[in-house]
């Protein structure tokens, strides 16, 4: 039995929001944003665009990249913190929009770590031989949950979706999933959250006035936790797999802040092979790692057998590192 990632894709909406655009909205500067985050632009969806629209485009591109059709998919998993609605799941909406035949479809929520949570789940389901070909999507319309009056957060986020097609074959013994650490620490959840909207804090005018339906973050604390948890998880995963840093072809860390990416890369010893695109897209939550993978894949920079070290961190607090074989 073999399990491989056979297709990648991503989608960002056309509209680009630059740092100088943000200078007109909040008290900030291009110089501050670039020096503190590395971000220059991010893509923002139209009001009428839903997360499922972003996810559908990304999914379509990944299915095409795999050389398959929607009829080949028998599992759809969408990671999102901005579902179209509480129910039905965004996965079932994407299934319908893509014309995928009836099959298991569900959402997961692990914030920016969602795509890596999803890969762990999808891999386990394929390995158990319950399904053959999974479409895994990480997608978020973060512009809809951004407090556009808070300069410490609104400069960070962008809208996007990315997708992977993961397939089990009955020939060969290749398994893309080499080793992983996938974890969470709910005791520290208050550093990064959207407190309102759910059953604990139903929609209300008070909630709107208190910005309870938008992302609230303790930036410096989140920064610190992101660096520590991603670099520790990377080292643990390399140790589990008996792999040293010189054997890794590419490293992809969640694209939240260029300084976080550099700090993780330095600690893990992979500064010369760390992929970066946060300057163009900002923090796109669970889409970010899939966008990096797709850019590497389509630009021909991945060779069969390459080891790719991935790491992510997000609300929950959640984190993961996964060593993947291309
Ligand atoms: O994807 C989930 C994970 N999220 C992250 O990983 C994000 C992690 N955190 C960060 O990326 C950084 O903490 C931020 C980019 C959010 C903030 O950068 P920082 O270097 O940690 O800045 P800070 O929050 O310590 O703020 C320093 C100063 C403050 O002013 P005072 O109090 O020193 O006068 C802020 O008010 O910078 C000010 N500031 C800004 N100034 C201009 C905060 N945001 C801005 C801004 N423009 N946009």
C-alpha cells in the first residue's frame, strides 16, 4: 500500500490590499508593517465571496493538478475557522460546488494549524483503507473576522484557500507521512481567539460593540509561543524520524510573520531551505502551508523523495510539525 500527495492547488481573490492602503485605514506605516512582519500585500475577498468559493477554486486546481476528476474523490475535509455557516459544513458545500459524488465530507477547526491537523486525519483514514482519494482544503475568509480598527491585527491577515489531493494506491509501499507531532494546549487559548458568535456568546449588539466576533490576539505572547512550539515540534519530529537537518530539502512554517519564520528556521538549522511567501499573502490561516507546497510543486522545485518539514501554530493553542516525503 502507498499513500501520496498527488495534487496541489491554491486560490486567492483578485483584490490586493497593500500596506499603503492600510495606512489610510489605521495609524500604521508600510515601514512598520514590513519591518515587524515582512508583509507587503494580502488578498481580500469581495463581500459576496464565501469561504466555500475560495475552497472550491483551490480544490478544482488541486484535482486538475492530480490529473483526476471530481468523480475520483471519496473524502472531502475542509479546515476553516470561517465556515460559510455553522451548518451545513463548508466541506459539503464544496462537495456540491465541485460536483463530487456523495461521500464523507466534514469540517475541522484547528485554526492556522488546520491543514496539518487535516493531513494527519486524512492519512489515518486512507491508511485504514476506508477511503481512497481525499481532497483536503484549508480555507479562510479572515477579512470577515478582522477588526479593521485594530492596527495590531488588521495588517496581518489575508483571504485564501489551498488544497491537496491525497491518494492511497495498492501498489508500492511509499508513504508521504514520515513522522509528526500534532498537539494543542487549551489552557493558553485566551492569547488568540474569536470569543463571540458560538453557544457561549451568541450574537448580540453588545458583542458587536466589543468586537467579540473578530480576531483578538496578544501579539507578543503569540509570537513567543509560535516560535517555541514550532521549533520544538520540528526537532521532536526530526528525532522521531532519525533525520538530521541536512537531509531536509525544504521547510515550510506557517506564514504568520517573517520574523517567526526566521526564528524557527534558525533554531532548527534550516535557514537556507525555508520557504517564504508571507510578503505577498500575509497570514492566510490554514491555507498558508498548502500555498507554499503548491508554489514549490508547480515551480518544479520538489523532487520525488524530497523530505519536506512543515510546521504550524494557531489558536487553540494548536501546533504541529510533520515530516513529509514528496
Ligand atoms: O497565525 C496565528 C499566529 N499569529 C501570529 O503568529 C502573530 C504573532 N505576533 C506577531 O506577529 C507580532 O506580535 C505582531 C506583528 C502582531 C506585533 O509585532 P510586535 O513586534 O510584537 O509589536 P508589539 O505588539 O510589541 O507592539 C510594539 C509597538 C506598540 O506601540 P508602543 O506600545 O510600543 O508604543 C504597538 O502599539 O508597535 C505598535 N503597533 C503598531 N505600530 C504601527 C502595533 N501594531 C502596529 C501597526 N503599526 N500596525
